[in-house]
C-alpha cells in the first residue's frame, strides 16, 4: 500500500516549464522606477501640498499663525 502511494506521487510531478517572471522583477524596471517614476511621484506630492497651502482661506492662515490669540 505504501508503494502505491509513492507511485501516485511520482505521477503528479509538475512539468519543468520555467514560469515567466513578472516584469517588476527585472533590472530594467528597477532602473525605470528608481530614475523616473518615484521622483515624479515626489514632485507631484510636493506640488499637491504647495497647492493646498495656497488655497487655504485667509482666516485659516491667521488662526494657524496666531494660536495664542484664541
């Protein structure tokens, strides 16, 4: 009975076809990411927060600057 189970295990072997790696494991993607994509994201975040500061209401700025007056 034990030998039958071992024979069944041999039949269930997976073929040795190499699986294709995802593109984000490649060296070219690392170069693209490190040189272009994340710096652009940082610049976009910087612009977003700068724009948020510009669009604050004047009263909000006064309250932030003079918290002791409250």
